[in-house]
């Protein structure tokens, strides 16, 4: 049965998916992107060569490249191409309750970046796939406004995750490299999805029965769209920049202000190549953080979008926690399905090379509740300990953590020595 992207995104953030090893980490040449001029956009590179990111089986929008300081502002969608009545026809696929990719058999970058959530089924079993661009007036006979908005949300957030580049990757390091790139065609399609959704949302009055649910959808889309544009800008601007958002529901902004200073200090220590993977930071009430995971005690969490959320009861000197959440963003940049069914996934923290270290230095068989029995969390904490020592000359125990010093875990330290070396992070 198809899972919505929102469900996928939350599950990814909490590391609840079944994850299996697909790639082993091996040394790969890192192709550094050149920063484009203010009237240009960067191409998507595989092994240093530009690939076709224009061709697709779906109808798509047109866009222009204009002069602008920020890379995302250079991509201007032609509004006359926002909608299309041309649907993708699939003759009698003979399959039920599987992901749409099983029906369409994508082959190009732009095919994989698309996420049509709905389809029309005919009596003979034939299908017509509904890309978000296809939600014209005639489709309203079949789907209501919430379906319209959900289709656009799924389309947008699929692009925000950027986990669809796996078919072009040789191994997990190569995948990590590719997930740091964004084709201008994909950015244009994401912008178009946001534009269509905003236009429909504006037609709903506050007394409309769909207004409350529609507001939840559009707000989620805005956060995702903002994150994607920020990641795009950070990857292709001379210098990455970051946005810090404070919730209106914060009882006292003092803690958030102090934490922002600490976040900035931590980011400044990191290699620029890692900084470019980050996007926006949100500072929210504690209950908004714990809501993500029922009965949890977490203080912060990261999303595949490069967005990090912090609760309002964190001590501002907890730089280890900040490094920890940034590690999750790095891990998410290696997160990928292993097939078109989207049933099994891979990432750095669950690959055999880290799993072996996790079992040797982190797993506690005597305590089933131990937080770092999860390799996703041990990976992040090992990265935190490593970077805290590397850039600040401190151990986690100096911040109050018990038995989590990287100095006591030589295998973990060696792993990240190698990780930083092969990704060119020591330069």
C-alpha cells in the first residue's frame, strides 16, 4: 500500500525504516562544483560529467534563467506552462498497491524526481498517471482540493529529500556526493508545485470546511520549499548562509538566542563542504520536539531536508548536541531506497562498515533501553565526539555525557578519520 511522503519523512527522521546495506563505502573522487555566475545555473554532474536532466516522460513546466544574486532566484517558471492536460498513459500494468514508479519505469533524472501521487483507472485496467501539473479543472471531478494539495505536497517533498538520485550512484560515497547536487529543472518543477498549491490555497476562505486541513498542508509545503531553496543556494553560492526561525510559541526567547550563538559557533568550525549540506534551523517549544516521537526525551531532531529543530530547554553550551544533529543531516545525505518499491533503504549508519564498529564500541547488550543501541544514533554521537575533539579539543564527558568520549572509541575515531579524508574534509 502506498505510503505518503509525510509518513516517509517522519519515519526517516526517527530511523524507523527497515534499512539494509546496498553500498559499501569505498573511496571515490570528489568532483567539486564550480560556483556559477549570477546569470547561470549549475549542471548535475555524475563523475564530473553533466547528465541529461531535461528529458522526461511527464509534461513539465518551462522556465527562464535570469540575472540574480541567489541561485534559486535565477530560475523563473513560465506561469503559462503551470498546467497540462497531457497525461501519462500506462497500458494494463496488471499490478496493484505498489509505488507509481513500478508502473512508469523511470529512466531519466527528471523521471525519478517526479512523484505523481494519484492515477485514473479505467475498466480495462489501463491507467493515466496524474502528475501535479495535470490537476486541471477537469480533474476536479475526481479529486477534491485536499487531494490537489496533497499531490503537490508529495511532489515537492519528494524533491526536497533528494533521495531519488540513487540510480546514478556507484556506491554510498558517490550517492552522498550526488545528494549534494540539484538540477535546475528539478528546482523549477518544485517551484511550480508550490505556485500551484499557493494559488489554490488562496481560494479557500476561513469558513471553508477544507481550510484547516489545507492550512496544515500548505505550511508543511512552505517549510519544505524554503529548505530546498536554501539548500540549493548554499550549494551554489560563494558562501553558504543559514536562516534561524524562532517559534511564536516560545515562552522565553533568551534560550533560543543563546543557542543560535552556539549553533553559529559550531557551524563555523566545520568544513564548508559540510556547511553546504545544511539549510534552516528552527527553535521551538520542547513539546513540539517530543511530539515527533511518542514518549521521547529528545531535545532536538534533524530532517532529510537539512532542517534541524531544537527545543527550548537546551543548555546553550551543548555543542555536542549540535554536532550530533548535523551528523544526522550528513547521514540523511546518504539515505536512499534500494529499489523502486521503496521498501528497503540504505545509509552510512546502517552499512556494514559502521555496523561492525557500532557492535564493537556502542551496542550495550545488557541494556535494551540504551539510546545508542540504534546505529543511527551511535553514528551521530560518534561524529559529535569526533568533531568536538577535532575542532574544540574537548571530550563529550566535559559536557556531561557519561561514557561517550571518542578518546575511548578508537574504531569510531578511525572511521571518521577515514570519512573526512576520503571526502576531502581536511582540506
